[in-house]
């Protein structure tokens, strides 16, 4: 079993950026797996910011709208969710 070494710098980075940064970027910066980052964030009581989550979901829905009329109907013309 591989043990991740959490340096003070990596923990500080996670604390400063976890709430509004994609996990993939944190993986790229720290070299730590996404699953391990999620576990450490949970242990530290960190969560994603609500506005960040809404923004991310809107980006995903907009991306999916290009693939199917069904997805286009999930978002109103104003970009408000109608789910």
C-alpha cells in the first residue's frame, strides 16, 4: 500500500483552493490522486463552494446541450435550470 506524504505546502494549497478549483487541477499541482485529495478534504472538513458547484453544473449542461435536443430542453433560454 502506498502512503501519500502530505507536506505542509500541499495541505495549505488544498485548504486555499479546494472550494473553487477543479480536482483535476489540484491533482496536476500536487501530484496526489483525486481520490486521496477527496479523502483529505473530507478529513479537513473542506467542501466545494455552492457557487462553484452551480457554475460547474451549468457548464456541463451547456456542453451536453450540443449533443441532443433533450439536453437543450433542460435549460431555459435564460440559463436557469428547469430540472
